[in-house]
C-alpha cells in the first residue's frame, strides 16, 4: 500500500485554511457593528431582535430574551426582587396561567423552570429556551412566551406566595460551603460599590416579606422593551418568517414608562492589596486566589482585537509555566491557572487560582507572585510564544473548518454578548483571517507586558481558603513585601526552559500488514485484522469536519484482581499519568503537541481497559503515534513522582470527608453494595497500602498486548490517508511473546457486592446536613445464570438510579425523610417494569 497517498478532500480542506488570505487592515479600522449572519433590527417599540438560520441541531431552535436589568438596580427593600421576577415569569402571565408555560415546555421535552433556563446576575436577566421547530406552531408559541416575559408577567400576592418557597429553597441551597466562599469573595472584590450589597440571591428577610406591589413596581420600571432583545437561532427555512413572528407577538407590546437610564455604578480602585484568610471546614481543599481589578476594555477596532489576542497569548503562556511548575519535585501547588473574567459591566479582573496541600497556601502564594514578577523582569522566551502562537492558530483553524457546523446555542450566546456587552460578531471566516494576519507579528515582549496587570498595587485582592486556619493576613502581607523587594533588586532569575524533542516517536516502527479485511456495507464500516492481532474498525462520518474519535478496548479489568491488589492497581492510571504514559513527561508532551489537536486518555475499568482519543483529521498521525507510545512505554515511578501523586490523592480524600453531600452519597453506596471494597470510597488507610511500583506494573501490562485490543475509529477520515497510519502505528505495535491479560468476555469475574435484604434506617451525620435514609431492596432474581453479567450491569444501573434520586431529594429538601423502594419482581422483566415506573 502506498504510504504517500494522493491529496484528498480532507487535505484540500486543510489547505483551504492555510491558503486563506491575510487581510490588509489598519489598526484603527473599526470592526463591523452589525452582527455577522443575523437578520438584525429594532421594532418601533424599542425591542432589538437577532434572527439566524442554523441547522445544528436539526429541527431545533435556541431562543433568548435578554434584559439589561439585574440585581444592582434593586433598592434596599428590593434585595432579591430581580430574581423573584424571574421565578414569577414561569408561574403566570396575562396569557398563560397556572404554570401553563411549564406544562407547555414539559410537553415538548424542553427544559423548564426558573434557574433551569433563566439566570439573574447583577447587570442583566436572561431567559433561554431550546425548543423543537418541526411544527410551526411550536416556534410561534415559544416566541409568545418570551413576549409574555417581556411585559405581561402577573404579579399578585397569591402568585408571590406560591413562589416564595422555591426562592427560599434556592437561597438555602446557596448557603453551602461553595456559596459562602463565593459570596464572601464577591463582597471583598466589590467593597465600596453598590455591587457588594446586591448579590442576585438577595436577603432572606426580603424574600420572606416583600410585597407584591414592590415586586410589580420593580418589574414595571426595569422591564422596558428599549433595554431588551429577543434572539432566535435555529433550523429555520428563512429568517424573515421568524422576524414576522417576533413582530406578531412583540409588536403590540409596550412599556408603561419612558426608557430608563441605566445607572453606572462605580467600583473603586485601591493601591494597597486587600487580604482575606477564609476558613471553611467543608472546603474541598486549600486554595489561593489573586484577583486584580481593572476597567473593561473596549473592543471596537482592529487594534483592540490585536490587544485581545496578545492578552490571550499571555494567559496561555503563563498557564504553561504554571503546569510545568506543578509537575516539578516538591511543587508549591497541585494545579494553578490564570484567566481574565468580566465581573460586572464596568469591571473585569485578572485572576490566578491555585489548589495546594494543607498548610501550603503561603508557599503557593509566593510561587504565584514570583512567576508573574519573573515575567515582568525577563519576559517570555520566543520559544514559549511560538508554542502559544501555534496553539491559537490550531484553535482558530478548527473553528474555521467547522464554521458551518456551529451549534445554535453557541451562536445565540454570541448575539447575547453583542447586545449585553457590545462585543462585535464578525464571523469565524473574517476572524480567522484577522488571526492569520496579526498573530505572527505579536512579539514576546508585547505579550509579556500584560504581567503588569498582576501587580499587587493594582486593585489587588489576595485570598486564601483553608479547612483549618494556618495562614494569617500578616503572612500574606509578608509574602507580598518579599516578592516586591526581590523584583526591585532584580534577584529573580530567568525562566529555565526544558529541552523539547522534535518528534513524539523517535524511531518510527515498521508497518504491520492486513491479515483480513471485512466490509459491513449495511452500516458503511470496514474491519481490519492486523498482523499483530489487533482488530480495527473504522467508519467515515460527516457530522463534524474537524473531528475524528476513536476508542480501543480489551476485556478484563479491575474485577479480576484480589482485594489485596485492588487499591494499588486502581491507582495505576493516576500514578502513570503523572509520570507520562506516552514516552514523555506531561510538561514536555504539552509543548511537543503545540499546534496539534490530538488527545488520548486511558481508563482502567471494572471489566475493560480502554484508551480513547479525539483529534483533527489532519492530526490523526499524531494521535496514533500517542497510541503507539502508550503500548511501548514502560512507566517507572520515581520517588518525587510518587510523593506528588500521593499528596494529591490524600488531599482529595480529606476533601471528600469534609463535604456533607459526599459523605451522604458514600454511605448510600456502602448500604447499596454491602460495604464492598470495590464500591466504597478510598480512605487514607487505603492510600498507605498502595504500592506505586505494583500500580505502574499493572498499568504497563494493561496496555502491552495489541492482540487483545479492538479499536473503533469514526469521523471525517479518508481511508487512503488513515490506513497507512493505522498500519504503521497500530500494526507496528510489537506483540509480546506470550499473551498478557487475555480474557473472554463471557467469563469475566463479577464485582464483589451484596444487596441489603432488610430496611436500613440511619442518620448520616455531617457538619451541615443530617439526612435520614430508608431503603429496602428485595432482589429475588438469581444472578447465577448464563446472563449473569447482563443482570449485574442492570442491577448496578438500578442502584445508581436509586442513589441519584436520593441525592436529588437531599439537595432540594435537605431533610430526606423515608424512602421505601420495594421490588416485587420475579424476573429481569419485572425489574425493567419497575424502573420504567420509577422513571
């Protein structure tokens, strides 16, 4: 077979992007104000509309009503009213009463209800619907619902009383550890501004006592058509008919008052950093957050777009450094990342967040501040920027190739940002041209300048989160002073770059050959039996132009192990993954793969060992090279690798023990599965018994014998290109002299568990939640016949279903009363009927 095939349609598509011409632009050129691709306009009553035809997914439409009014507009006695209005909208309007809207959405299979498809923030409220449009009347009715939201929400005392309970329940739900930490951080960030006192969830007192007149007054004042937009993106035959539907349903609507002037609420800046040491017994772990506030940038000219690209390159380059630091010996944190985010309409923030070991917040903070100071002093290297440039070019290339396959929800969100944030929508093709024109000319020094925005004198807030107090405000202040002093003395050395190999595979394998080829014409698939025994089945699809998916599996997994080896071997993927399963350490592989879209992951399951991947058609060779490396790499743990992994695992276990919901879920699992070691949560005592060498040995053996694996490949592939790569990198995997882990699917060992045969009642005690659970499971079905494995899979699914329902009730009710599930069944069919009833 020719290893150098002629150019295919896939290669021509790739070249289509590469031949995309750069554009001649002036930095002062203004980006188009009209949103690309949309039928855009404004009704006489002030309402903006955006309509676009898009066939992904077919016969579906993504709709939205956006209102430039949120919780910051509330007066003191209205705190929480903006959110209450969102709930009332789904309860009753002038046209729809008695939850008719919910009933309609439920009848067509759409998500429904406040907080399911509506959100209230400080600056805006957005209602979203995702509905079928296979019948014309469905789209018309969905648009009429949005029209009702705009001006016809019924606000009576009876309606309000009915919704208070739901809003109060949501308020209580936000009082968990995560909610408390988020609220405290928000108040610290917005200190001195009205935003600090206007969290969307509001005050419990207001939720309980606010009058219908107060809610109605807020609704009439701020729900004005002049500050609203309706957006419709979906599988429409034409946009004009949808515009006419909008005119029909919204055209006769009017606002009672003149268009309100949206106030500007100033968020004060500050030179001195603010510190906070937050102690939360239920926190998932120790963490550090550094936030630096600044005004939101305008995005109106090509120069603004260039600045946005340079800023994006800065965060990519900084995050690459953070990742490499986290993989060093004795790292200061387990993970760290930086990003920018718009907090409120006038303010955005540069944010760095790290998770670290217990009592390690001060060390993590010092490392984070040191790194941005290092960038300010020495900048990024040209090699670092070239890696980032390749990554961004790969991302825009993928978006360009799939520009006709964007989901309607994604396009809807773009138009929402155009209306709410004045962000230009220029279209993927023009944006790809801009990036190809601008990216090559953004220098390392230009990117490095963005580190100035992380100075602690720039409205900086530094916060630590710990389950138990160890860091103090004085500690944080001392670290800031130390790093500022070192930077002033230029005592921080430059970044030391790692050596990056040119190729993933040093020596390319000799290709295998096809022993047998089978065509399945009824499904358009082809099966290949390779010379090393591996089975490969591929099918060409056209769902996405820039995607190939593949999975390789082999029977036999963790269920075959004795209990004494289970915990060690179950951590094989985790330990090996930290070391590097593809022949290179993860920090090195990240740079090798820059500019390529190819990912491969592994999983050790109960009954199977699998690898799976996702890549661009043009990077299929790279993805298959990773699979080849997986099979030939012999992972050997080093002391520093083991230490890092076990520290991370211990922190995760401690975090689970602190979380009340996890504690409840774990206890339910223990009851359902009879305290089986396979299903119970891992404990610190289990970690101490883990043998890392045994774990890596098991992992190596799991992916060693290609003859036991079946690989399925689907996506936009050209067989003339794919087959040579399959033969070289899959067929070239050496087969060991003796078979390793060769199991028959029909003779796999079942998981060890027993179901409870009596009613179990107990209280699961936790710092925040006490939940009483009563579960009766009666299984007269014998699981010892020839269908034992199918029965076990089904029963496992049933128990998952029961657990899910218990946890859902817990989440919304807090006090879980008594559950009594009684199975009166004598066969698998009886169980199926029971589950159908339960669902």
